C-alpha cells in the first residue's frame, strides 16, 4: 500500500512540476448499458482453452494461483488437476468485457454485484447470455473509499453535492447504498461520470481537483494521495486541500461483493466444468491464505504468487508490494461466505437482497429501466466442501471490545462522538419504560440489523438519554447539592440501563431472525440528562415547554461511527 501511494505521489508531483497545472478531466455520459453496448450475441467459441476475465483486484490473485501463477493453465496447477485449460485475460473496461461475453469470446463475466446488475437488462435480452451468478470471491475490505471536501461531515450532507464516479465501475452500487442509508437517492446528487478508475487524467481522483466537484469515489491509493496520506489534504503533492476520507470499505465492508457469473447457455451445457472452476477457486483461496499467513516458511511459493500477480494485474513483476497491498484490501469469503451469500435467506447481505437494493437504486439513477431477476447456481455445497478445511469454524469477534470502549469514552469526554459519524437515528420510549419489545420497535431493530451487517467495520453506539424534569424540579425546590448530584447520577444510570436493554433486545431480535450480529461491534453509553433534545440553557437542560418536548428527551440514539484510524480497536483477520 505504501509503495502504491509513494508511486502516485511521485508521479503526480513530477507532473505538476513539469506542467504547472493538470489537464482538464473529460467527463463522459453513462447511459444504461442496454443502450451503451452494441454487440451481437454469438455462441461461445469452441476450443480447447476457455478465456476467463480478471480485473485489477486482490481477489483475482486466487484465480492466478489456481491457474499455476500463469496466464495459461500450467501442469500440476489446481485448475489443471480438474482438467481445465484456461486463459486469464485482464479486462478492466467492463464494457469491453461485456462485448467479449456477448460475442462468445468468453463464457465468464467478472465484476462486482453492482457491475453485473448494471448489465442485467442488456444480457437478459437473449436467453443465451443471461448471467448465472456462480461464485462470490471477496468483499472489499479497505480497498475503496469516498473522499469528500471540507463541509461534508456525514452521508446526509451529500444531498445536493456533485460526486465524481467511474462510469460502469465498481463504485456505483457503493454510492447507491451509502445514499440510501442516509435517506437519499441517486437523484439527490449530481454525478459526474469519468471513463477510468485510476492512473489517467480522466479519473474521479483527478476530478476532485475541480472546484465544481465535492466528492469522489476512488480506490484507496488515490484516496490516500488526495488526503495527504489519509489525514486531511494540504493541497501539496497531488492532494486536495481540506479533503478527507469520509468512509472506506474497511467500515463499509459488506457493500462491494466481487463475483463470477457465466452465460446461461454455457452453464447448461458445461455445468460440471463450471462447478470444477468454482471448486478450484475455493481450493485456491484456501491455499492463498495459507501462503500469505505462513509466508516466511513458504517464501518461495509466496514470491512466485505475488510476482505473478504483479505481472498479470499490474503489468510489472517488480510491483510485488502493490500486489500484496491489493490482497490486503479484500476479504476472501471462502466456502462459508459462499453458502451464506447464496443460501441464507435471512442474511441482509445475501445475493437476493443485494440485487434488489442495487437495482432499485439503479432504476432511480437511470441506469436500469426495470428490475431484472438474476439467476444463481444452486450448487450442492456438500460436494464443494471436498478438500476444504475449517469450513465449520465459528466467526471470531471483529473488534477489541476494551479498545473500542476506550475510543468511545475518549470521544464522549471530548464531545466528539459525532466525528466520524456515518448515520444516526433515534427511537423513543415512554416514561418508566424499561423493556423494549421487538414487536414495538421492529422497524428500528431491522434498520440496526441491516446497518450492522453492511458496515461491519464500523462501531455502533447505543446511547441512552433521560428526561431532565426530575432534576429540574429538585433544582427549583432548592434541594441540596448532594441530592442534585444523586439525582443526576441516577438518571445517568437509568439511561445506561435502558441502552443496555435496547442492545440486548436487538441481539435477541436478530437471533430470532437467524442473523448473528457481532456483539463486539456494539457499545452502550448512558448520557443521562445533559444532552436533551430541548437543548441546554446555560449549563442546565432547558425545561420542556410541552408534553411533546418532554417525551422527546426520552430516547435512545443509534450512531454508526467509523473508527478506521483506531487500529488497536480491530482484531486482524487471518
């Protein structure tokens, strides 16, 4: 990662030094792919070798390893042992990949769920090219981010802003989900489409330098460059003054799902071959994780794999540090993740639900005209378990709860809990209420489950607030300082108890729905009476003027906070 950033900074600084200014970004139109791609559907070309597309992403390193760390399948490789003969071809331009798929040059399609859904309407025009989703490779886990200029503090602040975004790229669904969770639509922002993702003058990162662009969806190396290595942009060395990373997929780690799809006609005719391809990828993932985890003991294998990935994905055998960074920015889902993604009907981030939410957003944004059902491969997962180990391991907690508590306590003491806030919302309770029934709060609990499942790298605070009337009455009665202190502390204790009760009710609700949330992601706070909705009058809570104001103070606030800079709060993934 560091090498990528240094390389970008060096090139940018050199460019500015030579020219004194950057070239103007050339924006493009992004009509629906059904209108943008004009290719005739042809049968898949016959031959002994099948072309498989790659994109420049860490997840594709497993495909390279399975092929024998080569563009063409080598003897003794995982794919060779399954009698597959493949040619790997990197195709980062998704429109070109779709053309090759439609014209039968390859039966496979490689992209994110957003990219596949963008193409669904076009590909469903012919029964032969209907995509069948066969395999989930990874989730983006830190490799992608939203960079914003000063003045944008949370997702809701994006309303009315102009955002630079690669046309038909991997970030369209990322933006759509972020807007949706903030209560916005794609039509609530102005999108400036660019042709490329990175490395040219026509990218979101370049567009952010323009005065009329407020935010950009970029890959993390570009995000670090724009923000002076992840802090706040100074305006020097390619950064944008005041720019910051508002959200990366380290927090939003269940939005961008990378998958493989295959043509319907090819799937029907070659189902055993396609299943062998999927099983080979699962075996390769397992092997790749083992190589990276034990790279000191398996140094030769590690170097061979990383060098091959650097050459195939980055066009340079020397770019091994960059290839390793690509690997670190994704989370392989493995066997368990595929079973969950394709078969767990309760999980908020499964294939069906992602498809539904992505397509709804794309229709609003003019990228689709209607919803298109996507077909999935109904694999026999017992058959796909063969040769895999650890598939029944229980998921470990993601956060260090003690470190998270310290981070949150520090923010609370400094009054900065809203810094890093992505979303927040409230639920209200009645006087003397101590239990929180899922029947009464089902909508709010369902929202928490969805947000917790989507932003698995963010902390969720459950913050209780109490009614200040009891304290204000005693103050009016001129009670002693001891009584006032006890009253204030009792309210604080009660607010904490209620926050704990709400959290526990959510855990019970999610469990009943078959969704296992990570308890380490949640932390509870009791604010007591000192943050009333009615505000403060000097150092004291303002007395409510109506019953509505009185009831408004009795609430629990849910806040989704990204704490990506607090590395000690995360438990590293294997």
